[in-house]
C-alpha cells in the first residue's frame, strides 16, 4: 500500500500548527496569571502601606495627647517597650484599634481635666468665704482654700474650707452630688486643686 506523502505532510503541518497554537495559548495564560498575581501583590502592598501609615499617625496622635496629660495619671497602664507590630496587615489593624481606644480614653480624661478647671474657677468665687477671713486678710474670702483627699471608705475629706465645701456638694442638688463624685477621680481632683492654687 502506498503512503500518501501529501496527506502526511499536511497532517504533520496541521499538528505543528495546533501545537504552536496550544503553546501560545499556554504562554498567554501564563502571562495573564502572572499579571494578575502582580496586581494582587500591589493591592496587598498598598493595603499594608496604608495600614502602616494609619497606625503611625494614630501613635503620633496618642503620644501628643499623652504629652498633654503630663503631670496627670494616664487612663490606662503603659507597657515598657510598647506594643510590638509584626508588620502584617492584621497586626497593624489590631494596633490601630488599640491606639484609637487609648486616644478616646485620653480625650475623655483631658475633657474631664478641663471641666474640673472650669468648675474650680466658679467655686472659688461662690464659696471662698465659707470660713470668713480676718480684716487683714479679706482677700482670702475670694479663694477656696484647702486640700481634698479620699478617706479609707472612699469618702472625700478636706482641709481648710474644703470639709464645708464638700459637705455642701454631697448634700446639695443632683448636680452638686455629681461634682462630689467627680472629685473622687484623681485627675479631676488634681486639676480642681491646681486652679484653686493659682
């Protein structure tokens, strides 16, 4: 039987063409997969960079607020060495949430300190003469003098004019009683007393 060489060559050429097309399709798919991986890597890297920048910003904000709290008690315990960030997206996210919580606590503490200063200014004018000063010291009637401490049972105690002032707060209106409770907070009490000393 005779072999048809034209048909064999045509079939061989067709197989070569099919192999080339298959190879080109595989190469195109490989390049497309490679490009998708590159885009995915870039997206993840951008997320990581954004999370790192956000964390750094929040840490700077917290540090600035801590500086404002200098001289007062921080509303949270600090750890020596700080919190370690492993450089992963998850660690930056958890770290950022922790920083936001601390920023909120600091902001609330600073607001409380400011409220105590405002309260102290009004109380010196209103209650400065609880204990009348002598003629030579009439200026003392414009000051609310004394210190406030917390007793063993959690009650407030004071020196100078403070016992009478504290009793007025403790037995006064609901607002007075709220101020009495606020004075039990260390930072509030410290801020209140600092303004009275000015």
